C-alpha cells in the first residue's frame, strides 16, 4: 500500500491553497480558487481535522449547493477523504497496539477527533467486508 501524507500543510502547499481565519460561525469553509478559512478559536486537533476536510472539498471540486442530497454527499466525501488522509493504516495499527481499541486514546494519539476514528474504522470495515 502507498504511504500517505497525514500533514494537512503538505496538501496546502501541494495544491497552493490559501488558508485564513474567520471569527465565529462554521468551523471551516472552502471557496473557489483555493481559499480556505478556519474559525480562529479552533484547537490544534479541530483545526487539523477541519483543514483536511476543507482540502477534501477543494480536491473534489465541491461547490456550495442548496440541494440537501448533493450537500450531504459532498460532506460525507470530504469527511471520508479527511479521515483517509489524516490516519494511515500503520499509524492506526501502532496506536491500537499501544492503547487498545479505546476511541478517545486513539484519537489523542493520532491527533484527530473521535469522529474521524469512528469514520476510519467504518471505512476499513467496509473494505474488509468487500474483500
């Protein structure tokens, strides 16, 4: 399996994105042309996860929509892309060897939210069931 880069800053540089902050409101937003804004009060883990999520929107060419079905698909895809690129299989395996299956401990070790641990597990269970 190919190695993935779990550092959001790698993707920011690779795609020549501009990342700014905003006050209040949603955690993050991506705009056409490669601009991403993040809420200024996010802690390190939430900033990291939100940035990778917004990069996922950028990479997939998502555009804001009032169509709730399309919006839900875009959100799910951005979350899955972020989980896949924030957590490598090797890092997950190492973290689980150290901490066992405890979701909070794994999230802390991997510097992601518990939501991304759950999503990563779900994605890998689907893959295992498919094979």
